[in-house]
């Protein structure tokens, strides 16, 4: 049988096919492990924070996040956040964002306020999936970002129970 | 169908900081839970809360599934003038509910 460059023998074909499928298998194996263990929960949270603050620097301080140190039921955790700010037209808090380290989604809540608030604070109740650190980041009217955090021990996790 | 409550002082002095508390009755289904048969329950949450004071927005919040069922909010505002404080919740599946209360500022 006369062979030119375009025709391949059965042996060549099988070899090529084998190497391609091996490559695909390897590729999918790596992506599966990446999906199964999302590169540490903290990285996910930091990515979510970056989405909000952009390239700006986040300074520690000014923000006080109040959470009970130990909570029995993660389905309803009282959360209060306060920012040290005079809340005047020139210097006020524009927004407060709360992030969770170990919840299925890193964003928890965002508050948008202004000088008419009189005092920079807000309270709500949140769900927490696990013992973790919760971070609050505030944006001031001058464009700077400040952060505060609180650790909470959760005995019964939210989000994961079946009905 | 939808129920919500807001609580604020009926009267206040001008310039006083008052606290507004808002509570909506809503399951806040996260979209992460499954039934016993393993079927994912679709997300059904409130996503947005806006509070206006005589039509001007004074406070806004964005909710994510991490907010507990029956979302509760408490936030301060300056009592500037007599009028109406209205709170609106909007969410998945076309949810929208407005609750308002009157305030007299002396």
C-alpha cells in the first residue's frame, strides 16, 4: 500500500487518538479537583472583596463588627456593624459590605447609607455555614476603604440541612 | 400575601437620630438546600431594600442568600421633617412590598 502524507495508518491513528484522550482526561481531572476544593475559602472571599473595592487599598480599622462569639444555630446570627465616622456631608460612610469566609457565597449583605443616617451603623441577622471569620468593609466618601472583622464559632451550621 | 413591619418613633425632635427597624416575612430560600429526594430547591430571596424619607432615599441594602429568613434590619436616620418613611422590599419571583409609617418632627 502506497502512503502519502495525508493518509494515516490504523496504528498511527490509534496512537494519536490515545494521546489526545489521555490529554483530555488529564485536563478534566485537574479541573475537577479545582472545582471540588475551591482554592481555600479565604481566597474566594478575597476575590469577592476585590470585586467591590477594585484596586484600592483596604486599611484595617474604623469598622466594628459585632457578632456573638459563640452561636448555637447558624441560621440566624445577629450581626451589627458600626463605623467610626462623623457622618457629615464632607466625611461620611457611603457603603458597608459584609463578607463571609466559609459560606457557599462570600457576599452576605451590603448597606448603602449617607450623611442623613446621622450615625454609621446597621444591624441585621445572617446565616453562617461554619465557624469562621466575618469581614466588614466600609467605603468612605473620600473613596478610602476600611475593614473590621469578627470571629464566630457556629455549632449548628446553616445552609446545609435537608428538608 | 406578603407581610412586613416597620417600627419607628411616631414623634421626634428635629435633628434627633431615630432608629428604624424593618422586618419582612419571607423564607429567604437560599438555593443551596435540597429536599429529601435530592432535588435542589430554587432560590427565592429578597434582594433589595430601600427606605425613603418623604421620597428621598436614606438607606438601601442588598441582600444575598446569607441573610436569615424573615430579614430584619435596623438602621439610624436623622429626623429632619414631618412626613412619611416608606420601606420597599423587592426580590425574586417579582416580590415587591412597601410599608410606610408617618413621623411627626417637632
